[in-house]
């Protein structure tokens, strides 16, 4: 969108709808939905109060717009193929990029997290679908059978929640190196999938496939090396 200047030229102007969504995302990430007013959203966006009703009907419509905007941005990121020669490298790259993106767009991410914990059924449905689609991309990359086994579904939902909380902690504190967060997330996923395979042999994913996710990054001691170090053996 553009606006007229004194000399008659047009200069870019941020779309008022986008400004409202951005301002609302920031406020909804800072406080609970009920504590945020449309008046302060309009004030932070620097637009007329009536534009909220014009573009979104009401506060709930604006809230849903922030959830959908954050979700679409995340979906675009998830659809970008990860880099790496091995399954383990691709997994680490995907998780690292995910953490980086969420850290750079903390307001949108925290809005999603708060939205998933809300009482609005439409909001919960959007969040749940987004989380499951992310988990499903990982399962598809690993060749998991469809329909997804209930044990595998429960396992992945639990891991996604774990990853979300890792990122929330990172956003709030920034005192754990990102490579450590990636290692925690990949190790947790491997352990979760391995346990699912052990308790339900027909879970729909091969144990050998899970093992390939445990390729150790350069300079990081593997499980055997750490155990040997604890025991004082070569």
C-alpha cells in the first residue's frame, strides 16, 4: 500500500490490517486474551479504533487472524526441505531452523502457545492441526505407516509439547546454547520413538530407521564414549 506525498509521488505504507495483526500478536503474547483490550491494540498499531471492526468484526476475529498468520508463517517454514546428507543431519537442521525462526518471531510463537491453551474451540483446532502437521512431516520423512498408530501419535504429540517448552524457555532466558537445545530435542525424539517401537513392535516405524536419527554431531561423544568416560575405561 502507498500514500501520496507533497510532491505527488507514492511511498510504501504498511498495511493497516497487517499493523493490527502485528500489534495484537505482541499484546496477546504478553498477556492473556481477556486482559488485552481492542483500544490498546489500536493504539499500539497506530490506527483508528474502528478499523478493527472493519477488518475483523471484533476482538475474537482479530485474535483468530493473529493465530492464523502465525500458523501460516510456521507452515511455510515446515515445508522448506531441510539440509543434510543423513537423516540425523536433516533432523538437526530442521529443528535448528525451527528454533531460530521461533526466537526471531517470539510474539507470534507465544501467541500460538497461549492460543493452544485457550478455551476457544476454533483456536484449539487451528493449533492442534498445526502441531500435528509438523509431527506428521517428521513421521512421513521416516517412512511411518498410515494411518498412524495410536502409540506413535501419542508419542509425537508428547514430543511436540516438549519442543515447544524448550523454545519457550529459550525465548525467556537465552542462557542455553542453541546447539544444546537441538541435541536435547533430537535425543528426546529418538528416545521417544525407540520406546514406542519397543512397547509396540507393530507401531509402524522400523527401529533401524529410528537408529539413523542418532548420528552423532562432530565433536560430540556418543553414548558409548560417555559411558566409558564414566567408568574410566578406554
